[in-house]
C-alpha cells in the first residue's frame, strides 16, 4: 500500500536511504555488528563522519573557512548556543514565526535583542524586506523557512554583520550562496535524516569575538576541537544523513532538487488558488516551497474532507496544533505523485461539495 507522507517532521526519507539504513542496522558492512553497535571512536565511524562532512561542504560549495558539526539537542539547543558563543552585547533578530520567536526568547536570557521585524500581529503571514541591520550588532539571526505558518525567506540581506540562519526545514532544498552566512544550523528530521541530530555549519572566524566563560557542551570551539564527538554522537542519524546527501548528489545536486521542489509546490498552490473550497493566507511572494498551509473556507466540511484524504492513504496533512487547518510538507523526498494524489482529492472534493 502506497502511503503519501506529508508529515512536517520526522518526515519522509528517500526509500533507498531507508533500505540501506535497515541493512546497516542489521549488519554493518558485513562485519557481524549492527551500525548501532559500532564504536564512535572506530575507523569505520571516522569514515562516515569524513564522508558526511565532505558531502555537506561539496553540496553547499563551502570553502575551508567553514567547519561542519553534528550535534544533538535539535535546533532548540542552538537557540541558546548561538548567543552564548556569539553575543557580546546585542544581536538583531527577525520574528517571522513561532520558532523564530522561541530563538528570540532564549537570546534575551543572555543579552540584548533588537527585533528588526515581527509578523506576530498579522499572524506571521508575510516576511518584511524593509528592515535595516545595524552595523553595531554582534550578529543577525533569521529563520529561512517557517514550518508552522508556511513562509520562506526568498532574499537574504547583504551585510557586514554575521548572518546566523536556522535552516531546519529547508536546508538542501534550494541553491543559495551559503558562504554569505556566518553560521547555519538545521535539525535533521525534515530534509536530511532521522530525528536526534543537528547540523551546525560555522565560519570559524566568527568565534573569536566573545570571551564569555561558556559551559563546555555549549561551546562551539570545544565541539570543533573534538570533531563532533565531545560526547557520543548519534551514529545512526549521521549515517542516514550521509546516505541522504549521497542521494541528493546522485540526483544532480541541490539545483536539480530545487527545480523539482518548485514544481511540486507550484502545482499545489495553483490548486489551492483555483479551488473555491480552499484558501492560503500567506502573501504569495513569501509562500514556502516546503510547507504549504491551507484552510477550508467552509469549516463544516472538515470531516468530509478528512475522510476523503485519509481514504487515499494520505497521512500528516493536519495543520500545526497552534494554527489548525492543513499543512502539506513537501520536502525533498516526497514524490510528485503524492502531491498529485492530494490535488486529485481536492478536485474531487470540490466537485462533490461546491
């Protein structure tokens, strides 16, 4: 039975990645040991780490100024680690959604936060482009894709201030000049791997500013020195990341992935805009290509629509508990076929109930 998985996270992974991961869990490299049993100090794991690191840098065209870490604690821990390591006095933030706001609240515990834009009063339906980053702040923090509401930054500012970006829900989904960022972090469970690992990409020269006495586990420099194994890392998630990044590379790289993602999202948005029973509340220029949110215009039809999409083996279409409505998370691994199944259900729903 074909399942059409629109979960926001943990989300769909390429089928071949799952198959290879399963084999490795049973018997890694025919050693008689499970991947889950091998030592994180072993040569085998060193090779996994090296290959995964190289794939990240290769796919993102990063130079030797950057270091890649594989940490735990999700993006949520990075909300604290970023200001602990980078904030001397004040940092600038964009408040573009719930996760961006959470990052702001954590940063406020460490130093002064200047909010350059907040979309909260308008329920985060757009992202301002009319903000100025002060030269005197320690860094500028933004969230590239807002998973809950379904907005996405299409343009990133040019500034001399280090840009820190939470790319948890759209990393490796589109081509960007990644070298313009001082630090990128992304929890893995949406476009890269299973839950439990976070990729942190750091331009090394931004770590020399603060002289704060940082708790060891929160100190990027300690993790760099220990090559991501200051404590036992999530071996399975790192290995699965390696397989997913290989899959992206074999597909032709991020530019090809981006083309397919745009095709999927365009089809779905076109149907939402055309269909008189649905609506999307996001400004068109800020619509996410990863998380498509939409609502029924007639709420009394909710059970009817839910019954129809569930009958077609669609899962994970419910909107976030805070927002309600519906959310189709169309990450890299979801095929066009699944998006088309959802569109067909929406068309049939309109035919019956319009």
